[in-house]
C-alpha cells in the first residue's frame, strides 16, 4: 500500500530500475523495499497505480497519475515524451497493496537519484 515502500526516489546505475523494452514481454522493474529496517523485503512497483512526481534537482517539474495503467509504463513514457531529459528523479504514492514480498534484503538502503 502507498507509503510503505522506500523506493520513492530510486535508481542509480540501474540497480533499482529496469525500464524494460516496448512491446510484448518487455515489462521492466521498479525495485524497492518494504517492511521497515528490521525485516525489509524487495518489491516491484512497476504495476502500481499511483500519483507520481517528476523532479529535476529535487524540484517538482511534473505531477501525474497512473490510474488504469502501470506506474512503470507512465514513467518509461516520460523518457521519450515532451519531458524527456528534463527530470532526473521521481517520487510516487501507490494505491495498490503489494503481493507477498519476494525476497529479504540484508540491510536498509537509502534511495538516491537516477543516473542521467
């Protein structure tokens, strides 16, 4: 559920985000963690429905809604549209609960900006 994933601003060097490819079978991943510092689990937020913001140097430049579509598809689309090259981070608030977490992670990792 929204607010429970610590990947609101994430991805540097590709370890947290895989944009996938366009077309069938090209789904990407937006990996983050939930469960707190005691027992964090990796989750994939690609299919979330969410309110999201695009940032440039921490300033909000765009607010959007992924409703009836996947958060990952909306974000990937902004890499090729009129906002391409203008943002370097994103934040979001998801509306859907996550399925059972996939795998535990050993330590809490602080999210960081996207690489250009």
